[in-house]
């Protein structure tokens, strides 16, 4: 890899990998599929595994010197992970519950992490044929079909405040947090598309006061940062970082466009 974070050609290649993984997912989405149960009782489908295998194979070919952490291969020891300065972080199918419900709000997520910061992210929603991607210091793009359009966060919060939230699970902490706002509109959305809505200026705020893992957020976090927004910790305002501890669970965080 060059001294640049990523070349334009590499960005295009990883975007293509995300889109092709989405096609692997869609081949299963359009037929009956098996549902398994992981150790934490969250659902796992054939599509998660097919997407995982495809992405890992392609990234290993593209950058054999960069390690890969995937939701479906997350049992890498902390003693090994903490040596990593740069690595790929992928969620082969984010929004498995949305996939099972067949509502289209699921994504393929690929992020490049550099010293704890998500510097590139590709988020592909195959049912919507919509790709979001962003590279640090190069801006963010939303591509519907083959048409790429630059995106940025909104500069000023709207009235009512547009708050995006999970379609599948609202926490009591989230509902309590929202009491501070006089007037807000709650926009339900699944998967990492929630953060992408903030990145493209269609929402002002996404408070995530419930459990997520690092692979759930990294790619969309990179898109949001490239679009001028922030993901920061709920309790102290510091930036959300990756691979800084043994646990792969994120603390509570806020994804935000304008300064509120």
C-alpha cells in the first residue's frame, strides 16, 4: 500500500467488493434461507456467511499484509489484535434482523482502521442498490445505481430536530436522553444506514444508547467523518475509537452532524 491511506483504484476495488458481496446476499435473500443462532442468541443466516467468505477472500488477495477482523471471525485474541496498527473491519451483513424481516434495511460494511480511527468506509445496501463511501480528507459519496453524488452533513440542526433511531430496538436510556429536546421527529431505520442518514444530511442526530459492536459502526463512522460529522462517546465527548481494548463492544455514543 502506498503512503496514501488508499489510492483511488483501491477505493474503487473495495467498493466493488462491497457491491459484489451484496449480490451474494441478494441471491439468498430472494429464496428461502436457513437461520442459525450464535452463542449470544443473535440470528445468523447463510447470507452472513456467504458475504463473509467472499469479502475475506477478496481483501486477502488485495492487501495480503493487512489483517482482517470480521463479525464472523471475531475470536482473534486481544494479544494479537493489539499489535495491529492498520486492519480491515467488516460486517458482512449488518441488520440481520432486518434481513430476516425482509424490509431491505440491511447493509454490507467494510472499513479500514488506522491507529484506532476509521479512515475509509464502504456501506452498501443491496436492496436499495445504494452505496455510501468516504475516505478521510477526501469527502463522502452516496451512489445510487451508478450515479455518485457528494454528501455532507447539514450545517445547522433542523426544527423539529431529526433524530434517527433503531427500527428493531429502542432502549430506555435513548428515550430518557430525548427528553432534553423540546421538539424532535424520530426517524426509524435499520442497520448502519442510521449513521449514513446523518452523513447525508437527512438526519441531525443518532444517539446510540444501547449495545453495538465495533464492526456495526466502523464503515458508516468513516463515511460520517468524511462528510463532516462526528461519532463521540456519550459520557465524555471523546471520539469513538476502535481496537483499543479487549472487548469489541462500543460504549454508548452519539453520531451527529451539526453542533447542537
